[in-house]
């Protein structure tokens, strides 16, 4: 089993930046593809970005491409999401997940989830 804990959320003005972190413990972090998703109250959880176990492959949602960067440090068992040029529509709870098999945009393919961290972007 993998335990995931997100951090780094907060309140930021539009145009600003935040870096989210997801600390993993338990089974070998480096063997999992990982992803970031976000959810607004009352709506479905949406894909944001994903990264392969080695970090060599990344996927992004069109809405964040060019502004967000996903990365990982397997030596530190940590996943990151650098978010630049933030917009009010980026406001959501952000979750990291560990995928069952390989890198994926589908939430159904993720086996473990963190508790989430809130990001609020003011206009």
C-alpha cells in the first residue's frame, strides 16, 4: 500500500505561482506512475497531469499545458506540481494519485489517493 500526503496549497493572486508536493510512503514510490487531479465542489475530479515511474513521459490537460509542470524525485519519494500563471479557474482541491499500472489520464486507473490540498486563485 502507498500513503500519499499533499502539501503546498494556499491562496494566490491570478498570475502567481504555487508548487504542490505529494510525499509518498509505504510501497516503492518509484514503481508507480503518478498523477495530479483537481476537483471543484459538486463536480467530478478532473485530470491535470501525469508522469511515468521514471519521469521520462508526462501528460497534461490542455487547460494547464504550458503553465504547469509535473515532476518527481524518486530518491525523496516525492511528486511535484509547479503551477505558474495561475488563473481563477484553477481554483480547486488538488489530489495526487498512484496509478495501478502505467501512466494514465483516467482517474479510474489510480489505486491510491492523497487527502487533497486546496488551491484558491483570486482575481
